[in-house]
C-alpha cells in the first residue's frame, strides 16, 4: 500500500478533493485556517463529513497544542483535538496536511496540519486503539492517548508503533527543532568571488600613465 507522507495543496486536491481557502489567511497566533473537503475525513474521535471547516489553536498559552475545529464561519465548535509538535525542515507558503494511510475505502485520517510558513505543525493524537490501527496501516508511529480522559491539558501521550509497542513520543517523533551541525564551516551567502589576476604589471603601467598625464596637465597650467 502506498504511504502518503506529505500532501501540499495540489496533492491534497488529488487525494481527498480538499481545497484550502487561502483568502482567509489566519493570524499568526491561533493559525486560523479554513479548509474545504469534498469527501469525509477522519479526525480523532469522529468523522468530518464533506464540507468547510475552520481549524485553529486554542487562544491560551497553556493550550498551544489543542486544536479546535469549527464550522465554516467559526460560530460553532465541532471538535477539540489534542496535538503534539511535528517539525519539518523546509517550511512552505501553503497549508500542508498529512494524511495517514487508510485501509480499504475508509476515509483518510488527518495526521498533521501545518500552517503556511511554519516549520512545525500539529500532529493529531488519536485514541489508543485507533492509533494502533493507523500505525499498522501506515507503517509509522502514531501519537496516542495513554488513557481515556477528557482533560486534554494533562492527558498522558505515548507513541504506538506498527509492532503495537508503546514508546516515548520524543523517541520516534520529531517534536523539537532539528539540531543544526555548527561544526561545518559557514559559506557566506550572496558572495561572488572575483577571479585573481596573474600579474600586477598592467595595474602599475596604468598608474604610471595616469601620473604622467597629471604631471603634463600641471606643467601646462603653470606655463
């Protein structure tokens, strides 16, 4: 089965017929993004029917990894989803959604959502039993709730593997910025190295001619 890792705007249109309304560029704080899906998609705990939805982060410093999903105009909340950081190396200028591999004709499961320009996104945390199924189908670790709880702020999270093992999330998922190797010499950006000349003789001759011209001019003025 083909594993879908990252879908940009065009790829998302191909896979699930989803189109992203970029006219509503969310503010940088809550990452508000309007998405339209032409087919049902799965989120933790439920299915979203085909339609338009507003995704954004909860407006609280303590809730930076709680995603709220509203109806199209944002007037009614439909779901509240726990998420963790998912870092990528190269940000893009478009909304990016990752989908987990599906089994058979089941709707695609939303794996992670990246706001335009960010190098990190929100990877959704699924109920443990469903996370195991997704991990087996996608051959990738999936973050899962370690216990049934309604308190998302304090919910313990683990990563379940395709082998149905439970591991610490940070062991198998990139939840912090990648470490840059500073030991390599830096190359100055936008620097053009000019070719070296083989000899200074032409320059010396040019300076000599310039000096002679100045001397003749001064002599003419003095006379």
